[in-house]
């Protein structure tokens, strides 16, 4: 996922504390995103560069910090003079092949801009009134922390709006194109543990071989490590074997109880992630009638192992 942050401030206008906003967002990304994430800050981009930069970068999220005046944003041209940018003009500068999924207007009186970009843009965020730099900065940081954590745009917006109200007494507005439900829009799906029985055979139910993988796994993952809670073994570490969007460990695990299953992923550049799930919940073939008895065996074994 790529986020492009554009910030404009004419030489004659008041400061927007752009450096603080960029620093706050970068800190959130480093803390909340274990996998490589493209965050491209352009704190002094001029209007003259928009037709080149926007289609070249093709971000998933476009974040714009600028002064707003209801129907337009106030940016700067190459000479530093104020320039009015309307929603129609902004849309004309975007890539027609791959426009952003979301535009976040972090500025005063930007709600009309948010409404104006809908159509090519699925979702947009703005505010109808003035908002302080501190409240706007805190709201944006809260929003992206939720997005990077795998939450939907709807959940992330609710968090950001609560922060804007708490810090500045101002409500944000989220607008969506017809047919788009922000509650179902996940811009960065979180890795999810999945598992399958390799084979089940009645009469040999002391332990079952299973295959473990990660759905929605980052493509840059180079190593997967799987282990169960409270056990030093079994533990399996292999390179991922890809099937569609799922990365599978090449080796099998043997399980004798329904335990908490953890899968850690190592990514080039020392980044990492960890996903977890109860084994019975991770099994994708749990609905198959021929393995139902095996899941019951695992659950019964877990219950017997619990301390009284």
C-alpha cells in the first residue's frame, strides 16, 4: 500500500506545522506497520508539479494537508504565490488508470472538496469547519494507525473522528461513492493464520499432521515460522510456498490438541509480522464432515490438559 502526503503552504499564509504532521505520521507507520509500506511525504509540493507527481506515484491513499476555503484548497505555485485548487482540477491531475481509493483532506472547510472528488474516488474525508493543527494531526495519526492495523476505513474513521472531537471539538466527515461501504473497505488486510489437515485416519488420532499458512501474507515474506502457545515443539521454519494469496509452510506440523497457533513472518529488510489464531478457528476445512471428528478429538484433548 502506498500513501502519498502532499502539503502546500503559500509563502504569505500562516504555518500549518507540516513538519510536525509528517513526523507524527511517520512515527505511527513505523510503530504500526511491520511490513514494508510506502509513505512518500512531499511537504512543499507546488501546484505546477501535481500533473507530473500524482499520475507517476499512483498512491492508494492521497493525503493532502492545506488551507481550505469550502470549495477549494489553497496551495502554492512555483513562485510561492497562493493558488486555488478545486476538486475538478485535482481529479484532472490524478492518474485516470489508477486513482487513489481514498483522499484524506487534512485542512479546514474541506468537506465540500471531499464530496466533489467522489466518482473517480471511492472515499474521501474532510471537515466542514475550521480545525486546529494539533487536532488535525492527532486525528490523521489515529486514522492511519487503525488502517495499518488491518481495520476497515469505517472503523479507522470513527477513531479519527473521536480524536478530532476530543482534541478540537470538531467532527470530521467521511463521504463514499454510491455502492461503497467504508465498513467493508480494508485498505491493508492483516495477515491471517490458516491451516488444513494433511490427512485424518480414525484409529490414529493421537496426533494429526496439518499444513499451516498465512492468508493475505505480504509478498516480500522470505521466511515463515510456526509454533504453538506454551510449547517449545513442534516448531517449523521454512520458506513460504505460494498458492494464490496464501503463503504455506513447506513442512508439516503434528498436533494433538486445540492450541493457540502463531505464525511469524520475516520480510526482506528485517521487517516482520506475527499472526495468531486458535487452531480450530484457523482450519479452513473444518466444515468437512470427514474431519469433524478430528477437531472434536483436538478440543477434548485440550480440555483434558487444562489445569483444574
